[in-house]
C-alpha cells in the first residue's frame, strides 16, 4: 500500500477531498508518553534484557513488565508441555507464588511452538496477587505483557541444559533487572 522504497514509510496516509493521499509524517512525536524521543528514552537499556544465570542464558522483554515484577523468587512448577498448564490452572493448583517452567519447547525438541496462550492464565494469577514468572526454552511472539518471561533459555533442556534438571519446588529467582 505504501509503495516502493523505504522513504514511503515516512509518509502518512490522509483523506484529501475524500481520496487517499500521502503527506509528510510528523518530524517529532506528538505524544512522548507513547513514542519517546532519542534523548529521553523510556529505558536506558531498551526494552529487552539478556539474562544469564545457573540455568543458562535467556531473553526477557522488560518494556511491559512493571518494575515490581522484574524480580521474582518462588518455587518452580515444572511442565513438559504447555497443554498441561490449563488443567492445573483450572484446578486451582497454581494459586500461589510460582515460577512456571515449561521445558522441551525449543526448536530442537518440539519445533518451538507458540506459547503465548500461557500469558492469560499467568496474568490472572498475578491479578490475584501472586508473584509469577515464566521460564522456558521455548518462544513467545512479542513476549509482551506484565508477566516476566525468561524465554529462549539455552542450552535447551533436550540438549542437556540445566532446565531439564529443575524439579517442582526448586526455588528459582528470575531477575529481569540484572544485566
């Protein structure tokens, strides 16, 4: 729709006498609470965090996680499939502070299925006042939301990564502030 060339993406569409037309876009943000400028960013390190700890390396999208939720320390609740979480959630077995570990979800183990359906139930737990985080060797599209999620843990569980050794009740600290 924009046409050829990257410069076309600097133009904005508008209706000119009832017809679609293009004009120069805004030079500066019209609302710096929505789009920050380069001199006053929302965060000095951007919206993602590479994390490293005794379970391996992971990535967390921190831009949507409130500061008070960036560090969670709680007992692990371990799953080998995202589908098993719904049953425990419905039964009320996740109504507690917990770090939900979903392993064997990486590209070499399970083809890296989309795990974004985990976010609504984990968000409900947070709304109930529980401290909750997700740790997985899998992926989340956008990985956005209020739930702190350490994703793409490497090495993968299937390759002998330490995520494979985590057991229910192990205390895990997820620190989205530590660089």
